[in-house]
C-alpha cells in the first residue's frame, strides 16, 4: 500500500478540486473521495468541512450527511435509507481530514445494514448505524396489503413567500433585544454562507404560561440552487436536520433563553425516512420542531419534515446536553451560539 500524500495547508487528504458550477452549494460542500488505497469501504471529505462561527467543532450535519453519503455508495442500486442512528463522540476538527469507514453488517434482499465510523487522528469522533430497504414500487409491483397511516400536513401554515427571510428574522431579533449586535453579526455571516435558505413560520401556542411541551416551532427550508445528483437529496436532508434542532428548547422554554444557557451540545441524532424516493430538497419543505422532555441537564427534541405535495418525508429525534450557566462553562457563550 502506497503512502497517502496529504494536501498541503488543507484539511483534506488530497487537494480539493475547484467547486463544480453545475452543482448546488450543498453538493460541493458534501463531496466525498474514495480511499481505495486503504481498502474497501474507506472514504474521506473532499473539501474543508464547515465550522460555524463560535462553535466548538465541525457542524454536526456535515458528518451526519457524509456518513449517509458513503453508506449509500455501498448498497445495491434501488435500496433507500429508512433509518439512521448517530452518536457524536468528540467535536470534529475542521483542520484535520475525516476518514470514514463503512462496515457491511447485513446484506439481505429486502434490507441492508451499514455501520459507519468517522475518525480523526485515529480517534472515533462519530458513529452511525443505518438500515436500507428496497421500497415497494407504486407503479410496477403487485398490489400488497399493507398497514398505512400518517399524520396530515398541518393546517393554517403561512406560505414561505409570506414568511420573513433569514436576514429579516435576525434584524427583528436584534431590534427586540433578543440578541446583541455581536451575535447578530455572527448569525448574518452564517445565514449568508448557508447552503440552505430558511423562512420562519412562527411558533404554535407561543403564549406566556403555556407548557413548553405544547409549543411547536415551524419553518420552511430548501436548498439554494438545484440539486443535480439524485443521490444527494437524502444526505442534504440529513445535513440540514441538525440546524436549529437542539435550539428548539431555547425557543419553547423561557428557562433556556439566550444568556441563561452555558452549554448546549448534541449527543445523538436519529432520522426515520418515510418517503425517500420522493424527497426533493430543492423544493420548499415545512419543518416542525417540539421538545417533549428536558431534565437532568439533557433535553429531547423532535422534528417532522413535510413536503406539501407528498406528505411526511422524515421524523427526527435528537438528545443533547443542556447546561445552565453555573460557572462550569467559563465566560464564553460560543457553545450556545452555534446551536441557536
């Protein structure tokens, strides 16, 4: 096995190629490189991974998405992801390449299981177990008796065109005193560089005294530009699913408002894909967030992702560390800003 030459002055093993103008920003950001020199099932990030302003490490959605992307490359054609279960072990360093190794756990005719370990400098920073299935075709398969039900698309949701842009939302927060000028500038930089655009659609039951578990935050999301590779839609969904997720707790519970939380970190992340074949991330999708539980310095949040024309695309869960200020976090609030 030859010695792998690492690119000079980059966080990648090989020099990254120029961005492909025919691809969306998210496709370029999440591009992966096969490391056949190391054996079967080894991959690495092609480009430097995103580290949000003020964050401890790499944005978790980058690693979630690339883990799914490399796992997809090892399953037979026609198989689609239906669930993935992730654990964040260590903060990722965006100045060091990530080595992804995919292990073939099970290869059945209807289901396949893959495990992915992401490592930096020999240490595991992230693990993921995923399950793929061969969906029943609505067009060619013989009709089958199956159990079917689904929650319906929410009523009375404002259209994305009627919702404020990200820049407008940040200005509103600043004028209301919910954030200061420094945080506003950090959020503007992040919004401008984000491969997705978001439109806030309000919080259901957001009234004083309402139980935090009864509040539902909503927003619209879509990729900037058009996705050219069909296989990129699901990793793109995985990428954005980590955005604003744990921060839901700060929006529904006054005890966790900005300025009161000293540390907010993701511990694990689960996604159930309900309609993988029809998921298109370059369309406006509605996302709902809520938090059914918080205690013991942890919080649980849930997320539902809808396509108005297709229905429920995915359901996500995340548990995270939620530590109020008590001196252990030091003077910096950077651990919170990256999750807002």
